[in-house]
C-alpha cells in the first residue's frame, strides 16, 4: 500500500482541487443563499472527487510514461517513481490507470447529470470530461505524449484554470459570467507555474531524455522570466476580479500569501543549481492552494 500511496502522489491533490474550490465560491456571488443548497453541496463533492481521480490518473500515467520513455533514470531529481524502482510493475500500473480512469468517468458523469440533468449541455460537458481524461493520460504516456513536445503548460493552464474554475461555476449556476475568467486565468497561470518549477528542476535530465519541455526549449534564464510572468500574472488575475467585484475587504484576504510568492520568486532567481529548486515546487503548489482557500473564504464572508 505504501508504494501505491507514493504513486498516487497525494501532495499534488491540493493544487488539483483548487479550481473546484474557487469555482464553487464564485458561484455563491450569483446564487447567494438560495434554495437548492443541498444539491449544490453534492455538486461540490462530486466535482472534488472527479478532480482527485483525474489527478491520480495523471500521476499514475506520468509514472509509467516517464519510465517507458527513459526519463525516469538514475539522474532524475525528486522522489523515486514506483515503476522505475520496481515496486509496482508496468502491468499493475496499467490496470490501476484503467480503474482510476473508470472512476473518473463515473464520477464525472454523475456530476454532470446531477448538475445539468439530461440536456444538450450534458453532452458538451461529457465531451470536456473525456478530453480531461485523455489529457491526464497522454501527458507523458503512450506514443507522442504532448508533455514531451512542450505542451504541458497549455494543458495545465486550461484544465487547472479555465476548465476547472469556469466549468465548476457553470455546473453550479447553469450559466457563465465573463468576470469569472479573471480568477480562472489567475489560477491557471499559477498552476502552470508549478509545472514550470518542476521542469526547471528537471531541465538537464529532460533534455538528455528527449523531453522538450518549454524550459528545455527556452533555456534556464528565459524560463525564470517566464516563471515570473506566470506568478505575477496569476496574482493580477485575482486582483483584477477583486477590484471588479468590489464586495468588501474580505475579498482581499488572499493577499496575506503575497510575501510568500515574492520570496519564492527570489529563490527561483537566486538558485543556481536546478536540482536545488525542488523545495520550491511544494512552496508554489501549497502557496497556490492557500491562495485559492483564502480567495474563496473572502467570497464566502462577503456574500
């Protein structure tokens, strides 16, 4: 069981559920305290479950995919992977991926049906759900994985930001509000920043293994500039929405985390050895999660 828990990479789950938390909180601005709160609670629970299953599926596929492509080797930085170490066989990992994919599909279908019923919108969200499952698997697994072509950042931005926040918001209120795009973009940029730290840490091994991430393509210096844009842009997205919403001082609670982000950026710029960036991966991931919690708490207190 210990090896499976390590393969699930539970530390990645807080970031995965951040968009669900923010999207649900944003829906309160539209909904307020209306009837149907119990149904909304079910939507939150099912959305969280679906996000968790998708993240675990992605982690399992990443473990197996990087092993198959030779990226997980003796030079890799970070925790040892399950398939690489031999603790879990490739066949066992494939079975676990199938089970997790089915759980994500069932959970997602239940979520969409509870939120929207049986309508044409249901089919649209079902398509988005299938794309999310495919994206979780194809990041590093199989032939021509998009993560090896430098497209991982775009995927994270879309699914951890735009789809996660806006999709959750829509499932709650059965509608869309343009300002919701600002926190969605903000969270997407911060989540892409987490991946960027991971790729900056792994730049040497990725380059040697043929994994052409954006960091490998642009080099370390440009990657730091790009990272700064992601973090500051993410925060500005949240600030922009807060200014537009103008719901009171509690909406600014997320700024309590601001010093941590600037300390993080300073460490990224002053760390010479890529492998020494490993602690900053957790710093940014947890910083983003706490920001999502405080941003959501600010909305709850405001409405």
